[in-house]
């Protein structure tokens, strides 16, 4: 292959649609790029494939890592399926179709606030993905965008979302927290089908003649918009703009629980937009909520440990535990000794 410039560099982890780059050897000499198949098979050759090239004068990324990837949002860009950590280039405005498909080792994703669209199948079958922080400016989520992301526990949708397309969260079997924005313009069919932990009160019903088209899709969506209508403090703690002042005003309902036996503190500890001051305020005013266990036997603190809290400098368990109990109000001499194990 003849390169446009001499001595270009390229990312050997990603060549067009060839996700198994371990089958190929790449070398550059002058303007000649040579691609050699190093196994005996012929599967994987593409009639038209592309690669990401860098000029010698450009700031060339470090390609030594086989698991860390910087996503640029290019058309047709597909992240290698062994990626465990991803960074987003500041120019990203769209997560392209199939960009992260089958990234089975990816555990957490923080989508930058520059991004406004997640296209179809963008994160399809990311089976280990547990933590998602969506852009606060997100407008649309495409068909099957998070299909069978079986480890996702909570999705905090910003009020800017206007379109969620068919089966966007289909079979996210661990999903338990999500509220649809009341101002949403379009929501497709079966968006949360198979999310049995989420749909605890109402579920999808299908016509015998059409198993793909739920007859009560509108009912399900309306329920998700009103899920916490009778638990306004839970709904407040779901907000991406939660503040300590909101905590103070709603604290009288601090120990109420939902169908999952979660207090609003559980939701707060899953909220990727929360600040340390919000949690500190909650604990100081209603410390008993810290001991409440949900249906999985997990306290808010244990949920917090599974989250990525950016206001904590050292995220080791011991530091997190010290920070948590440092937020708790001091006990009186007659108070009950708090269990810290």
C-alpha cells in the first residue's frame, strides 16, 4: 500500500474492520505500508479497509497498550474488543454505530459532555459494562445502542434526551434504576424489554400475532416517566443537577424505600453526577439511611464502592471507607456503636 506521506505511523490495534489484528503484521518503510497475514487462514481480509495514520510531525499516541484506547468518533471506527479502558478525544460529538460492539472487557464508560448522539448498536453486547456516565447534553440514543449490556445497573438520562429508539436497552438484565424524561419526543418499541429488575410494576405484553410489537408500549413508557411520582426524594436524587440544598429540603423522606428496597441514598450513590457534598449532607441529616439494605443485601456504601466517584482522590476501598465514615455525624456517648466491617 502506498502512503500519502513518508514514514507515517498508524495504530496497529485498529485496522478498519479487522478486529483481530493479531493475525496480521504491519511495517512501514518510506511510503510503503506492507500488511502480511501471519496465520494460514484467509478469513478477515477486506476488499476495502482503512487505517488510522499519523504524520511524523503530529503528536502520535502511544500504541504500546493493548487495552487502553482513545476514541475519536471517526466514521466506521470500531474499538478493539479487548479494550478495558477508553478515553474520548475532545472532538467527539457522536458515538458512531457499532463503535464499541462486543467490547466484552469494558467495565465503565464516561461519555464527554460534547457528545450529543449515541448511534445504533454503539455498545451492543458490552457484557461487562457496569458504569455509564452519559453526556449531560445527550439528545438521542439509537436502536439497540446498549443491547444485552447485562451488567449495567443504572442509567441516568439527562433532560436533554428527546429520542430513544427501538430496543436501546433491550435485555439489560441487571438494570434497576432509570427514569424517562417527561419531555421526551420519541421513544421506540421495547426499549427496556427484558429489563426485569427495572420493570417491577408493569411489564411488556405482546399480541399473539406480532411478538415483536408490544401492545402496551405506551403504558410501559408512561410508567417509567412516573416511576417515582410517589417518591419525589428518590426522583430528586436521580437528577443530574442534584444539590445539597435539594437534599436538605427532602430529607424527611430519607428512609423511604422503593420496590427494590432502595432508599434515595442508594440512588444518590449510583448517580455519576453526584458531588461529595450531596452525600455528606444526606449522611449528616439521616445517618440511619446508610444501614438500609436493598434486595441484593447491599447498603448505599456498597453501591458507592462499585461507582466511580470523581470527588475522591484515592479510590482504594480503605480510603473510601474512611471518607464515608468521616461524613457520618459524630455519635453521642450513649449512641450505638456503628458497625464498620
